[in-house]
C-alpha cells in the first residue's frame, strides 16, 4: 500500500526577489512499512521533501504538482499520525519542562487521556529508548542530558503518540560517530529490526572498539524471540541523511536528490550494487575507500568534499537512469 504518492511534485520558496525552486518534478511512491533513506548533498531539498511529506512546509513555500497520502483513511495530522525528529534534538524539546512531562503532553495533545496514564506511558517510552527511570530520567530537564540522550528523548516524544510514519531529518548528523551508531541501532530496535551483519558498520570501518561503547545499550539478545514491534511492525520510516553508510543500515529503499531533483530511486540493494548517478557513485566509492581506514572524523570531512563537488555537468546522461520507487 502506498502511504505517499508524489507526481510532478515541486516546492519553491518565496521571498521579495521572487520564487526559488527547491524541489522540481518529483515522482516518488513511499510504501507503507518500508524504510526509505532520502539521500543527497546539503541543499538538495531533502528537508523540504521531508517537511512536505509531514505537511509542515513553512508559510513561504509554494508547492506544485501532486502529493497524495493514499495510505491514510483521513487527513493525517503532523505529530499524531506523522512523527518527526530533527537534526537538533534540543530544538524540539522545551528547556523548561521535565522530559517526562513533555513526552506525556505530546501524547495527550495527540491522543488525549488522563495525565497520570500519559506520564506512565512517557516513563515506559524513556525505558524503551534506554533512559530508564532508574536514573530519574523523566524528572530531569533537557539540559541534563547529552546530545545523543536528547535525541532519544525526541524519538520517545515523536513515537509516544503512535504515528504510522516517522520522518527523521538527519537525526544523527549533529552527533559523534559512536552516538550515531547507537541511535541507528535504537531506531532499528524500535522498528523490530536488527542490523544485518553484512550491512553493519563493522564491515565498512574499523569500528570494532565502538562496540564496547554500545554496551549497556539494551539491544536484543540473539536467542530472544523478536519483541513485538511497537507499532505492529508497520511503522514506515523516512530517514533523511547525507551519509550513505547510515542509509545502507536503515533503508529498504533509497531516493537520491540532487539539486532539487530526484535522480535515482529504488530498492537499496539494487542502487548500492549498480548506482547510475555520479553523485551516488561517488558516495559509494567513498564508502569503500573509508572501509580500509580507522573510523573517525575523516568520514564527515570526506562527505563535505563530495558535497562541494559539482556533478551537475554530468546530470543530463545520468538522469535517464532515474526512476521512482
Ligand atoms: N524556509 C526556507 N525559505 C527559503 N528557502 C529555503 C527554506 N528552506 C530551504 N530553503 C532553500 O531550499 C533549498 C533546499 O533546502 P533544504 O530542503 O533544506 O535542503 P537539504 O535538507 O537537502 O539540505 C536550499 O536552496 C535552501 O536554501
Ligand atoms: Mg536538511
């Protein structure tokens, strides 16, 4: 079942000088229950597309073409039916409210119910994102947590209202690489999936030692039966990133944006095996290149270099390979 369907979809931003296109001619279907990575360099329109899907485009945005949500029986409400997490977790948390109360209020605003029940649910969610009440997590304020912990809280706040889609806009980009792994692992656990061995970070970087930093994080023991997925196994994920390694860990499908256009889309396995667009090819080459190096800050530097390279001259012949999922 298609949850979202875009045909000839575009978004421009209006300012005094006129309209500036951010997305053009997007044809894309997002299937329910699938995990889509939205990949592209900085400024390619990823956040614009994420906001459009969530129904959260800013007031100065003008959209054209068609964006329908056939998988919803009713007009989905952002926050309730479509959960969002952003790059800066601090930005979505109120510094003056205890995190337990914030999550509880997020629940009540969307689903109603009694305050006490919502608070119990909030504590339960903090536990699921590995911030147990043992440490009085629910009674603390956002500044008492690290960046990675705040992102866990933001995830709890986004998921507590049981949305059917989670849109995560570069949720790990502001975090160090070890914390990134932990958040990606958490996302997979929350969705009832574990990282396939062949796609685990260990296979692309020398991060063996990272694993011990993840100890204490409640990943599923191998012989334990898979826990029932929180959202009936059907949670759809749209994961925005410019990091191909993260995309490969989370995605069933990949859509690649380049300068506001969808240049490639399809199953992750196929795109990563046989990329058509030069931008995706360059990203994949970097991934292999870095596979032989110690895992560290060099990776983000390398991505920044790729972002600043200009592939546009090669778009005309490559764009022919673009399809929609
Ligand atoms: N609120 C806005 N007002 C005006 N221009 C915007 C706004 N948001 C994004 N843009 C512009 O739209 C383009 C795409 O931006 P964005 O969707 O944020 O890309 P990405 O998330 O891939 O970095 C950029 O040129 C950006 O400057
Ligand atoms: Mg963005």
